[in-house]
């Protein structure tokens, strides 16, 4: 009887040990898979930080366009890999330094609608000069005004709106001191009438970097920043993408219609609230282009001659003085210039 019991125990013991070992292994496996912060554990943000937030290492994460910066307070952030971006076609094709328009493409060759990402997890928007818009996009005194005028005092810092590369840093007769930045989404931003340029062609800048000082150089009647947004050389109303008085983007992704590239097309407040309006059918966009072209063709201007007055011009064209003033925002009835264009319808 004793021999039988010993034999059974001898045979069963390895099986029992194996089962116990497997149970412990399974338990450890479960514990390893479920490791995390205990629910009752509470800590204030930054409790384990020791440094002051200084970058200590930069890692290539093989993303192609991003680098990871590690800081001494155990935090991290992304930056653009400018070395790789420089080889991208956006920064090689039609890259002609110190020219106002290197593209020269026909408007009808562009898509009717183009979704443009303005910011992402590695980029931000910084208002180049936060203030109320003084003079808006469109025709002014019979001439194209291809941006917005943001008033400032001479010497006020002007900032890059987005990450990008300097394609132009030059003096232009109309723009005065001008800086043009090209961005990886294909847009270009123009900063004109500067009193000083602080970047050179080929420089890479981050959103918020100071690129110059505001002024009144070139064809300007007073200190202000003339700010433009362009796509493939065509200007569109900068108010489509941002509220400059608040200093904020209207959305992270901008749906650019080809009709917006018409100089008569201005930002329409609240129109982006309707999805149907943003993603309008191609037929609607074509109709809008035709309407804008017809409206522009129907506009008539009168060229001021010696002895003309604004009231006399209004009477001659069967309009009231107030109507003529509404058609010509900013016109001074007491300071008409010979050769000045006055809209009369």
C-alpha cells in the first residue's frame, strides 16, 4: 500500500509543479499586459520634471518631414525637418528668388476646389500683426488691392504666419521692403511696406519668428503691413483663412475655390458655417466665376480731370454723392487727383 502511494505521488508531483508554474506565468503575463497608472494615483502635471525645458537631443523618427526634440524636463515636441523639406518639389519647382510671381500659370488650369491644410500637430498659425483690417481685399480706386492692410506703428515687429522658407527678401517699387514666404502646403504669404527686412532668401522660419519691422516703404500712404495670401501666383482674400482682429484661424483646413482667386471675390462672413457651401458643386463654382467676371466687366470708372469735383462726377453719371462715396471707400472728396479712377456704377 505504501509503495503504491509513493508511486502515485512521484508521478503526480511533476504534473502539479508544471500546473503551478503555468499558473504563475499566466498571472505574470496578465500583470505585464495590464501595467499602468493605478486609478487612485494622483499627481500634479510636471511633478516629475527636473529641467527647465531646454532641448537636449533631436531624433530622426524616419517620418520624412518631422524631427522629435527631447527636453530636459522629460517632455518632447515635433519640429519640421527642413533639410528634407528643401528637396520637396514645393520648394524646388517654380522657385525663382526675388520675383513677385514665379508661376505664370493660367487660372483655368487650376482645380475648381482645393483643400489646403493650414496647421497640423507640428505647426501653428501666428497672426503677422494682430489688429483690425484697415483696407480690404478687392478693387480700390480702379486698381487691384490683392491683400489686407493691417495698421501699425513704424518699427512694430512683423511675424511669419506659418512655417516656411524665404523665397524673396527685396525692395519693390510698389511693395517697398517685401518678404515672401513659401509654405509646404503650396501657399505663399507676402509682407510688404516693411521698414526693415530681417531674413534672407533661403532662410527657414517658424510661425511666430520675427521677419521684419513694419513701416511705410514703397507705394504707401502711412505705416501699415500689407499682407497677402497667394496660391500658384493668384491672390485671394486673406480674410478667408483668418480673423486678424482676433488673431485666429477660421479653420485648420481651408477649402480654396478657384472663384476666390478672382480679384472681385471677397470673404463672406459666416459662409463657412454651411457644409453645402464649402463643398459646393462644380457647377455652382463655375457659375460663381461667371457672375464675378460679368460684374467686373460691367464696372465703369471715370478718370478725374482738372477742375472735377466728386459731386460733379456723381451728377454727370446720374448718381448721388453718397452712392459714389460708397462705391469708392476711402475717397476724399476734397483731395481728388488728376488721373484718379472713380467708380461710377
